[in-house]
């Protein structure tokens, strides 16, 4: 009973307080806004949240790109039942600056017509955010010399497209996405139903079944996800991003790349890890890691920190910490 009361309080507090108020005592969370101009000539806004410990100056910047059905909060889930789930705060403690964005059409970012929010427009918006952070033409007035793109699921496809098209990042981290062709657990009828809507959310039972390996996750966390982390996906993304999963853009990605695949991922399991490296033909280096005991949403499984530690070590070896 006490456990349930604590869980309810966590949900109530997280719903009522802004992100900055939920910050740990030594982690600052600073909301930022990025103006972007897309192919229709109109201006839009991408919301971002900068996490850092002490100072963000002279630190590598991780730009975090969430997956479909989430917004930036995928990277900043609060501690539940004494287990930590915030990748953003973990990496801030590891001495990185961390920018978690709400992708176009989600969270506090602009929400244009859902058919306009395609992979190309999303990639362009991320490219412009990175350009502003690298140049110093941002609200901070701070230029970041080393920038790493970190993607999850659909966000990994978006990050790959950005790096393949614009070559913006000094390194790329891909989670919960592979390229060895295989069947995905969605029927044509299910996808056709989603496509009836300009903006849509995944049914909660689908989220739970596809995003989680139940034996490796706290049921309270799955409940928290379904109650607090659900965001919309656009029809434009559904068609263009799905089409890009197995295309050849991955072969155009430059720079060092880390790929993490979960053994219990219902979408892109680590059983295909042995064939993954061959797809990254232009990368300066490719590291593929298999993670046991995690499903699709890496951050919200009990053994999340195994993968986080491996990312932190790889980034330290690849781009350093200052």
C-alpha cells in the first residue's frame, strides 16, 4: 500500500510542477526555444531543455532525439521505486551538456499540419537547432564545439537522416533501431487505421506490448509511461519515416557511430546485431552493442544504466569530456 501511495504522489508532483522545479539539487534544467524555417517558408519553434551540472561551458553537447509517441520527457523520467530513469540527468552528472528537444509536432514545439511534418522537415528542424548551438546564435550566446546526436527509435531514424544529409554531429549514438530487414509487429490494417488521422497516438495496450519487456520493467513505470509520456505522431512521419527504415541513407552517415540494440526489443532485437555494422559504409568507425534485459524503450527498463554507462564511456573515448 505504501508503495502505491508513493507512486501516486510521484505522478501528481510530476504533473503539477514544471521541469525546472523537478531538477535535482545539482542539475539545472533550462528551457530554450529555437526558431526554424521550413520548406514552406514559414517559421516554427522547436522547444528544448538544457541539462547541465555546474556549467555548460567547455562541455560536449548531447542533442537527444526522442522516438515516436514520446516527447523530450522520454529522456527525463523521474525516479520511481528507488530506480533512476532520467538519461538526461545521468549524462549531466557525467559532465556533458544535454539538450533534449521536443521534435516538430510534439511537446511544446510547433504543430503544423500533420502531413507537412515529414522526415525531411523534421530533419531540417534538427539541423537548424544544431547549427544554432554550434554557432552560438542561441539564447545562451554559447557555441558548443563538440556535438553528439543521440536518437531513440524513430528519433534514431531522424538522427541518421540529419547526419547523412548535413553531417552536423561529431559523433552519432543510435538506440533501439537496426537495419537488417525483418518483419515488424504491425499489421497493414493497423497502420491503415492510424493513417486515417493527421495526428494520432498509439493505443496504450500497443505501447505496453511493443515498448516494454514486461519481466525486465517495473509495472509502475509502464503505468507512468502510459499516463504521462504519451505524445502524438503525425501521418507525415508515419509514411516517410517507416519508408526510411530500410533505405540506404545509413550508408551516407559520416563520423563515429555507436549502435545499441536490446535483446528483448520487440521491434529491433539484438538478435540482428551481427549484421548491423555492414550498413554503415561511410562511418569512420562503427560499434554495435547488445544489451540484455531491455525492451524497446531502453531508458524505462530496470537495467537502463548498463547501456548509459557504455554510451558515456564510448563518448569519453570518442569526443572526450571537454
